[in-house]
C-alpha cells in the first residue's frame, strides 16, 4: 500500500475545529443479502453523486469503509447545505427504484474538535457525528446542538428538537435535532421527538405495581384479622352455651340404698365433651407427600434452544477499526470497517487505498464459546481480481465486542476491534 506520509507517527499531534458529516446506508446488510450486484451498482451511482456534491460545497471526504462515508467541512452552513442537497438528489434516484431496493443514507452532522492524523480525522468530534446518523431516519438528517447554533439564523430549514440524547460510548448527552423541511418547501423523513408520557410510563407502571402490592397486602391483613375475630367469637359463644347448659347428671343414690343388680351410674367427674377435643381435617399436606411428579430422567435439557438463542443474540452489524502495525517500510494505519454476523458467520467488504483501487473481503466464524477466527483478503479491482495480501486474526466475541489480533503472511501485526452497531435494523 502506498504511503500517505513518510512517517505520520513522527508528526506532532494537531487539533482543529471541523464540521463532520457522517453517512451510512440504511439496511445495507439486507440489501446486499437480497442482491449483491444490484445493490453495489446502485450504491456506486449514489456515491458518485455524494462525492460530487461534497466537492461542490468545498468539503473533503477523508474516510470510507464499506457503505460508510465521512466528510469534513470548514463551514457548518456548507455541511448542512451539502447534506440536504445529497438527500434531495438521492431521493430522485431512489424514486426510480422499487421501495425495497432503494439505497437510502442516514446522515449525521457535528461541529467539534478533532485530531488530525495524516489525511484522516478522529476523536469525539467524529464519533458524535457517526452516532448522530444512527438517530436519523433513512433519507433523513440529524444534527448536533453545536451545528444548530451555527445555522439556525442562516438557513431556511425547519427542525424538530429531540432533546438531549445519550449515545453508546459518548460520555455526555448530545443536544440533537432532526431536519424536517428544507429550502424550497421540500420535506425530509424526520425523527419524531418522544412523547412526554413515554418517559414517565415506566414510573407509572412502578407506582401502579406498588399500589397493587400495598392494596394486596392490606387486603390479606384484613382477611386474616376478620378470620381471627370470627374464630374468637365462635369460641366464646361455644363456651357461653356450655356454661348455660351443663350436662345433666342423675342425683346421687342415698347411702342406705343399694343399687339394683345390673344398673349403672355416670361418674360426676367425667370431663364434658369439648370443641378442642373434636377431630379436625387438616388442609396442609404432610411433609414429604408433595404431589409434584419428579422430572423425567430423559427429559430434554433445552441445550439446542439455548444455543440457537445465543446465535440470534450475536447476529447483527459490527463496525470499528482495523489497524496495521508500523514496519520499517510502512507507517501505522487504521481503517474504519464494517461486517455482519449471521448465524455465526462473519462477512464484510470495503474499499481501500487512496484511490479505492483495492477491496478487502472478510470472512470468518464465531464458535459457540465465543472464539472468533477471521480471514481478510485484499484484492485489486482489476478484471482478474488479483489477490494482493491476506491477514488471519483470532480472538473473542464478548458483550457485543469483537477483539482480535493476528498477522499478515509477512509477519506484520494486525488487529480488528469492532463493536456491535446499536442500529438493530442495520
């Protein structure tokens, strides 16, 4: 790969303020899965329009990976104008396609401090723009509060405030706006603000649950008290009745009188019948007499279902840096790339090189234990698709993070560190 600078790592760290435009194709994985060649043709046509409009608005594309595009502008006004022109132009192209085959970009724009590394930019200023595009509707635009403050009195646009939104791996909430109307009266698909009751709904459910719990506990205590009171009243009534009607006993025989043969007498000291001595039927089963049958020794353990559920959990789009270590002839390089996991298979591809004349094709597998094995093969975009280099990396997938490392065939170290994309539909 040709050098962009002799030794960028030796250059002093440079920072600057820039407006970053981040764009990504919505549902790109689905589109590629249905028809790769048709999707790639449409995407390339859209990308040419995208690039020409960026240049027209005096911007610069500084990074691309797969279906993602990152552009830099010196002016927030020009960045937003460019974004609205892009969406309007691409909508015209998409209207000629069936709805399920339309290639629509989400766009996010942020004004912030960035770090310069060669021709690439990085830092929170770039990361926030990338997160903002995930909040946009397909064909829509979301901007940060810093951009909104710069353009609100300079462009004839309509905005919807989404409030302060929290994004993955961004420490502070970001004031977020979606653009709903553009200059000339056109409209854009705009993300709608959350309804006021939506945030309070969980609290209402918690309060209702507590009320029901307290009400249920109060009713239980009340029924126990009523039952105890009734039992006490019944016992008192029985005792009173027993005192009022003592058991009848015959008069004692005179001392001089001898009872006739065969006669019997009731003892005056025999205890009267009592409710406490009456037999009762207990409703509580004896210990060890549970009616629950034991588990069948050959019942299925559900391991297959658990494995399938785990596979579905890791399915989705992943993105992040692919980095090649510094060598005597090559500087340290990092590229943003993206792939997809479907049924424990990893796939992905992206363009590389200053003129995007090379394409990287990624394939790999994820084991049931989370071990990851990936091969990245670099091809030239010539008719013969010459294989230029290959990299094998191994590592793990855990909590939505792919962390791998390996080497080129010549021994140059390489790493791939991706996070699961928060956009579930992507």
